[in-house]
C-alpha cells in the first residue's frame, strides 16, 4: 500500500516538474542584447562586416543568436547601411554613429549597440568637399573663393560646410540660360553650401 502511494507521489512529482519546465521555457524572458563585434572602423567606402545580435535570457537562463529577429538601425545614415540581418556596408569614411539591434517582446524593450567610425575622421578627406561644374554652351564659370575657372579647372575642393559663390559669364553672342543643382541660384550667380560633394550645371544659349 505504501509502495503504491510512493509510486503515485513520484509520478505526480515528475509531471509537476515537467509542467514547470515547459512553462519556464514558454515564459523565457529576453534580458539583454549584445552586438558583436562591439564596434568597427571602416577603412574605405564599400567595406563590409557581418554583425550579430546575441540575446541573453532568463527563466531558464541561456544565450542564442537572434540576429534575424531584431530590428537593425544606424543613427548616421551617411556613414553606412545595414540589412535586416545585421550586414553593414560603409558609404563613407567620415563620421561616426551607433549600430543598434532592438526588439520588443511582451511590452519589454531590449536593445544593444555597437560603435561605428570612419578612418578618415580628422583628416583632410573629411574636412573638405568637392565642387564640380559642368558647362553646356559657350561661357565660363568662376568661383569665390578661387579654385574653379571652367572651362579649364572645373572641379576644386573647399572647406567642409563653407559657402562658395559661382558666377556664370556667357561668351560673346551668347546668353546665360540657368543653373542646375544650385543650392541658391540668383540670375548668373549661384551660392553653394559645401556640406557634401556637389555638382552644378551651367547652361549658355
């Protein structure tokens, strides 16, 4: 009789333990996300690297790769792009930003980050911007500050975020037709803000 109750009690205990384990697995909670590698420096445009999001769970404790379950984003879109699986491609060597992997589960927001930077920070490559002029027809375009006298010298670098003025002068018997790609056109003058590499067109009729 005692043996019978012992077997019943043992069986009930096993069932209870199994149910508890199943419940624990079903209620597994994501506690944190680690992005690996923790950062990267891009040496050139087009450099690529695969990042992973490793989730740490409790109840029961454990870790696993959740790279295809998180939302990937970069807070500096001019630096690099990222796919929905954490594959990053650099678009510039200038600047820095944070790569983020995030997810919301059961109203619980969890995220992890990695720091991205371009190797050109602090160099002339990142402190200058290129301005190019394309001419259609008979005329010239000059810049202030000096640097462009087109035809002849139709491209020049200027200090990043500086202002450059362009003046169009038609050739004999021709008239100025207009600008394309100009930030602030006004008649035969054009004002450019050099916050990036830019190209301007000048048409003479």
